[in-house]
C-alpha cells in the first residue's frame, strides 16, 4: 500500500513535526558523514517553500535516557544551517516549556531542531504521554527517517496516533526503491548479501531467495556456507549453529546461489597480515578467509550481467583492511557501471561505495541499516505502517 506524502496535505503556515534521522558520526564537533543530512534536505526545503513552520526531531547515539553532552545536536544544527544557507534554531529539550517556546517563535519557513529525543527514556519505550507531548508541538507529522522506521518509538510511531501522519520525500524514495526489490522487482533480480554473520541476515537471504534469480553470498557469511559444503576453512569465522540452515538454503537455491570460488586468506586477523589468494577448497590450516578472490569477482560479474535490478548489502570481505577490500571495491566498480537499477544498503556498504567515489553512479544508496534489512526480510516497519495510506 502506498503511503500518503507531504505533497498530499496542506502545510501552509502549519507546524510540521518532521522526524529526521540525523544519527551521524561526529568527531570533535565535525560531522564525518553528511549523507543523512543531505538526504533530508528535499523535504525540509519543500516545507520551507510552502511556508510551514518546521520542527525537526532526531536522535543521536545511545544516551539511554540521560543527557549526554557529547550527544547534543548543536553541531548538526550548525552544519545543517550551512547546507541550507539558512538559520536553524535549536532548543535545549524536545518537549516541555523550552521546546514549546522555541516552536512558538517560529514563523513561516523557519526551521528548528529539537534536542536529542533519546535524552528521554520514554522515547524508546514509546510512552503514549511522551508521544502526546511531542505531538502537541505540531499540526502535522512528517516521517522522513527511514533509518529508524523499524523502531516503534514515540517519535517514529507514537506521534502518528495524534497527528495527520505522512511520509517525507526520503521515506517515499526509500520505500519505492525497496519495493522494487522486495515486492515488484524488474527481473532478472540479483541480490548480493555479505557481512560477518549469517545469523544476522538469514531471514533476508531466505526472503530474497524466493525472488532473486542470482543470489551471491559474501563476507564472513560465505565461510559458513563453504563449511556446510564440506570444505575446510581453516581458522575462518564460522557459525557452526547455522550449518544446517546454510545447507538448506543451498539445496533450495541450487544454481541460483553463488559462493566464492577463490578467496584471499591471511595468517592473522590483521591489516598487515601475510596474505595470498587460494582456491576456496584449498584454505591452509591456521589461515582464515578475508576476502573474495579475483576469479570469484569475474564469475559474479558474469552472473549479474543480465540482471535488471541488483541489491547489495554487506561487503565481500574485511573491507576495513585495505588489502582485504579489493573484492568489495571491484564489485562496486562493476555495479557502478551496470545498466541495472542498483540499490545499496547498510552503513558499511554505503560507506565503501562513497569512499570509492562511486556513489553518484548508483541509483539509490539507502540511509537505513536495520530498516533496510528488515524491509528485505519482508517485515512490516512500524514507522511506515503508522503513516496514512494514500
């Protein structure tokens, strides 16, 4: 079901409470990754153009219901002001007299960023009274925080019970692109699932298996599959309690499932470890798999060649170590130049694509990590479900 968007309601001179996801990495007051800020700008600018009074609401980090000075949102407001070339006011709280006074000072087109909602324990508890307090600051609610849509918190789900609740443009875009994978993909569909643990992504693999024409398993996850095939994997990361599940997936998928045929191995889990490339069935004792090898990447490229839609979540190796990021970087290059609709999700994978300078060549880079995975698992996201149907 399509959700109603901010285009479809009257926001002229209305107080719009906009849930954004400004949970960004900050070091010494400097924002290290601005993707979530720039992704929210279209909705904010639209509301400004419509003369709305904009009340932004976000969390930052995990303060666990206490005020943590290093997790205040002032640096975010300052950078947002620069990106918008317009002043962004701040409040010392997200509810109460201080927040209400700050909202009351707004005129049409003004922007206010409330303080970190997770300074209140009632936020994550989805406390009805706290949600009602937040809602009292506005006339309409716009959820543009896809990255938190899998959480039923007061600012993501509870508020929607008190105000007309619609999607922002980022939320709309995220849903549309993920529907193009999980609901109505343009076939053939290719899915690349990597990362460390199969237990974290088994539901995603299972759900996509029913839809994808090609499923590539990479990263530490692939080790469990290789061991389930009867191969020796040395000291590689393996989840032995998932071997039966991996075997069942391989049996169901048949030729549609691709595993690495060659791998980069190391004699230690270290950026400067001794490394070499070996066949996937020739991992030496005491060594560990750290990346997909070049033959694997060539095979993957051929398998994905005819795909019309490709979704990628999770690196193919220990990408934080440069010598073991080669497989992931090679795959990123292939996808960046592919004619298919290409969708990337997950913080590590998105960062890898951006660091390679390829972000502009992908159709969509999701701002969600957990939300991205849960959507691909086929789960209903509380923050999406709470919005008005179109």
